[in-house]
C-alpha cells in the first residue's frame, strides 16, 4: 500500500540544502544535492514547503530563471 503524506526525511533534506545556500538554488541543483528526482523536489516544495520558501527570478544574462530559497525571517 502506498505511503500517504510527506516523507519528513525528504523535507529535511531539502530544507538542509536550502539553509546551506541562502541565496537560493534551482530545482535541478536541489535535486542533485539531495539525490531526489526533480519532480519530487518540485512536488515537495509546492505541496509541503510552500509556506517556508520563496521563488525569485534573478536576471542572469537576460534569462528568467526560477531560484528557490527559504523565506527570510
């Protein structure tokens, strides 16, 4: 039977990486550093961590790139 609800180890893994990178990371970078699939990272950020993160779009060579970081308190 499939597990219901979030895996707290995955949330802690994502949170730990974001704490180490206060300027934020791309979802792909979070995925690489945690070993989680990009879609898993996206789902966890959107469903379970939406109140503790913020998206930014720094201007990098004219590209709009989404960067995720923990909200500043």
